[in-house]
């Protein structure tokens, strides 16, 4: 009769050992996400890819249904970056496309003119955490995105947050 009791104790010990504290090597579910609203509709990205280098931070989020959210910042540091000409240090760009085949919306636009006027969205990308390689990049974004095809300026609002790990 002692053998079943001993086996029960071993099983309970194994259960508690399996549920012990993490060694830190696991990836938490919230280590990688990008979520928010676009044109009033919620989105959650299933894939978030960061690229850091050449004086730039690029973060791409892709949803299960094929929406693509792209953030580019001409900097490599935490801070708040307004949208503008992305070739200028300290400025940001953001774009959104879906799987409809349309070119999407973005933070820059051009009027048909004359004269042709190049404009940029209000809003910004705020990078609140910018870790070293292997560390966390996290922040928020808010912008008006534009579709400037056919000499019409159609705007959509986007806002959200992201968190990913540098490679």
C-alpha cells in the first residue's frame, strides 16, 4: 500500500516542478504585438518584424487577414517622432495596406495642383523603450493616413501600440 502513496507524492512533486518559476528564456505572449484601430476598426497583428540599422528603425506588423502596418523612423533611439519627409533625421513615416490590391494609405500625400503640394500627417510615433540587441522596442502611434489617388484626398485615422524584440 505504500507504493501507490509514494507514486502519488512523486506525481505531485513533478507537477509542482513543471509549474516552477521561469528561467527567463521563454518568450512571453506579449513580447511581440501590434494592435490598435484603423478607420474605427480594431486590428491585431500576428507577426511583428523589427529592423534596426543605418540610422533607422522599421517595424512592420501583419494581421492574419493580410493587413500590413509599416512604421519607419529616421532615428535609432527612444523618443517622439512627428511624421514628415522620412529622409530627414528625426522624422517618421507610416503606411497601411490591406489585401484588396489598393495602394493603401500613408502619412504623406500630394495634391494634384497646380501647384503640386506635398503634405504630411499630424500625429507621431512615440518609441518609449529602445533596448539593445535582443532587448525590447515598444511604443505608440497615432496618425491620419491619406489615400491621394485620383486627385482626391481620403483620410483614415490609425492609432495603436506595439512591442517587439530587437534581433
